[in-house]
C-alpha cells in the first residue's frame, strides 16, 4: 500500500517512524539536520496522519506494520535502510532489527518495555490526551498561543512544549483525533509487554536506545528494563527531554540518530543472528 511520506536529502537511507497518534511531521525539527547527511524517509504509518488505513481484515499489529513497511520500501527502491522510531515507531524499529530488515535501529523511548501496570498507565494517559483534543478548536488555539497553555495541553508528551510551534501542535491534535488506527493500535499494545520482548537480534545490526529523562508517558525506568533485555544496545539518556524528544532538543536528537545510523548498509544476505 502507498504510505504518505516526506523524502529529502542524500546519503544512506534513514527511515523515520512516528509514535501512536502522531504523523511524519513530528520529525520536522530534525529533518534538515538529518538530511544534510542521510536520505531521510519520514512516513505516516497506516491509519495515521494522511496515510490510508490497513486493508480490511488486516489487524493493527507489529506483523502487519512490518509487512506494509517492507512492501513500501520495496516500492520506492530502498533495501535494508537504517531506521529510527519514536514510541510505537521505536518498537517497530526494534522488531524490524530483530527480523534483519534494517541496517541499524535507533529507538527513542520505544514502546514494549512496560509491564501490565505501565501499559494501563500509558494507555490511560493517551486516552485522556485524545479526549482533551476534542476541546473546541478555538479553545485549543487560544491555549496554544501561550507558553503556559502549551504546557497544559502537551506537557505529557513533550518535556518543553512551550518551545514548540503552536500551529504544528494544533495540527497534531487534529491528527490525533482523526487517526482511525489509534484505538486498535492502542489495544494491540497490551500484548507488547517487556517479558515478551525478544532478545534475539542480528549481531551485525547496531542498536541504539535513547530515553528522555522527563518522559511522563513511558517513564525513564522502562529504559533500565530495556537495558536488561537488550544488553548489546547502546543506551543514551536525553536530558530534559519528554516522550517526543525531537521537539525538545533537535540538535541532540539529530546527533543521536546520525551516530546510530553511521554503520555501513547491510544486504539481505549479510545478517547473522545472536542474542544481544
């Protein structure tokens, strides 16, 4: 299926995957920094942003997402790119690495390292955030114009929402409301708990996991669980960053993504598997 995407820059391909309820534009703060050294491909996942929903009968699961992404990459002539993802996109990036579909994976506050209480907490916050997005648009616009209003509206998602563009934040709330894949994807996340996360990762696929120290949705403690489950990965704290760190510190996040994707590109026959 066709996925709406932004493609810019030159160099080794770097696929960017957003989180639940978000859109490719969430990467805009870092796109130009990345495109100076990479061919950047930022996509709207199926059922989010401007991309179509999954075909009837295809559930919103990791397997479905990876199948669609593999078909999409083949359609644009890209094989085994580097990949970076945030939240849900981070989970997809790590699963893609497990299956040998990418040349490296960088995950920013990835989903999947919670236990049941952590999932219920995050799902509840996301549900409340979506309910709040139903506030009449003139009210949301008025709140977004002030730094305190942006903190109130987006403090769960960003560490420094007062620094962000009000117009983009309003478009984000509209994308969250209009995302047909949101509810089913959120329910499917219950199965992606830490004790189920696979540890078998191809030895030649570098992993980087970075976590915002002010992440209120998937707290930084889950990063310690990720470190235990994936000891071969490089772990990086993102000081003063929230759950979506690209807007909080674009320079730092771009540096992490460029370092994480600095290894040589791999081919489909070059992977060996080990437990990291």
